[in-house]
C-alpha cells in the first residue's frame, strides 16, 4: 500500500508534555510554531514564546535555522547517501518543507514515519500527511520515552532490515535526564541495521550561555512539564558514541553543510550533527536485542515490548515491503492520485480522506 497512514498509540504522558489537549497551557510544538511564524498556536503559547524571545531575541532565527538543518540533512541523506526511510521523532506541527516533502522530492518511493505525542499534531495530520502516491508517509502518536512502542508502530511502515535515518531534532532537550536520553538513543540505534544514520539537533547551554539559561528558565515556567534542557557541545557529541561522524561533526546547526556564508554566520543556539551506524557499533546500552526480554516471563509495557513488527492488532495496518516498488494505489484513477488512511486505536475501520 502506498500513500498515507496514521497510528494512534500513546500513554498518559509524553516527552513533550502530559497527554490531552489544553489550550491554556503552553505546548512545545505550538511555541515552536509561533517562533516559526505559524498560526497553529494559542495565547498561552504566544506568551511563552515571547517570554523566551525577551530573554534570547535570536530564538526565532534559531528555530528557523533548525528547519534549515532539517532540509540540508534530509537532502544529503536522500540525495547523497541513498537513504529511503526516515523516522522523524518529535516532528511537531507541519512547517514547510516537511521531511516527506524533502525526501520524496528526491526519491518518490521514500518512506517517512513521523512521531509526536502532541494531540494537536494528530489533529493536523491531514495537512502533514500528503506524500507522493509511490511513497509512504505515516504518523504515530507516541512518547519518545516509550521506544518499544515507537519502533513497533513505525515497523508497520518501515523495514528495519534496511537502513533508516533516525531524526531527533530539538526533542532530546525535552528529556532532562541525561542517562535516560542516552538510553533512548541507544535503543533506537539497536533497532536499525548498519548503514543507518542518526541526526540530532539539541539546545545548547554553552552558546550565549547567560541568555540561553535565562531563556530556558522563562520557557519552563510556562510549559506543562517544564523539562526543557540545554546541554554543552561535548555532551551532545556523546550521543554519537560508536558511530561514524559525517564531517564537520557536531557544530552549530547553521554550520552543518551551509548553503552560503550568510547562512553559516547566522545565529543559532543549537548543536547539530549526523553520524552513520557502522558494521560494528559499540554502545553500552542496550545489551539485548530489541524484543528480547531481560528476564523470564512476559515483560511490562515499555522497553520490553515485542520487537518491531511482531505485534498485531486493530492499531496496525500492514504496508508493502520497500524491498519492491509498491503497487499502484487502488484510487490511481482519481484526480488527486492519493490515498490517505487513518486507523484509530479503538478498532474503528480505516477511513479514506
């Protein structure tokens, strides 16, 4: 099946805020949308966004620089490294160009899975999920910290025996525990084969440190969880331990393969980098393969869930393996040449939009 699919599979809380929708409390995805000049935000988000701007006026330019980093990294991976599968975790609200628009403009058969825990992002899925008729664009509503759930749902659209680019842009800075953040990265990397790539951008604590610290403090006063965290370059670089870095390594996001000197000199309060998983990846966590239980008997929900692709049920739809070009959509004769399908977790039958 080519086209668009969506899965809803979340717990009560997520890595970017507690579950449920509350327009009176600022949400990171909506604050970020405000910084980008979007309209999918509320008064609480604008107040939070302005509080951050007052402390660090360059935050808006920095947010746009992060989008530029996304464009350049996805273009590089699709165009120069032949990557055809992307797992974009912490995707946020639609902001052109989105990952699928970049990748599928280069390789129309590319498969993209977006993951986010903000219910408002799901409500905008129709705008976000509009890929090519030959590729697949999917959305998973899930918590970054529940890596097993993320991988299991993503495996309905991605083939984890083939290289995948894992995109973690401005999302690990919402996991304040460093050990937990490292475990998340390790578990995601353990699920993908050699030749896969890891892309990270992360709020910096050592770029304009005084202004950045003030900005983070003010922003956390407004966010539901108040967990936004900056980290120095050397700590961000450790997320890539055991991987083969792509030059120039971990740098300001504006300095990663900039398209102009003007772009390279632009202000940015984020570190960014790209690295490739080698044939032998030495990482301390996890020591077991995805899907293996660390103790006898059935494991609890979370990191001991079944391996990606091994769980079935009403939340999932099977999709064509990317080993072969997907067949033409059943609606190929229709004017828009596009199928959009949404499977709800409560077992409702799929709908086409």
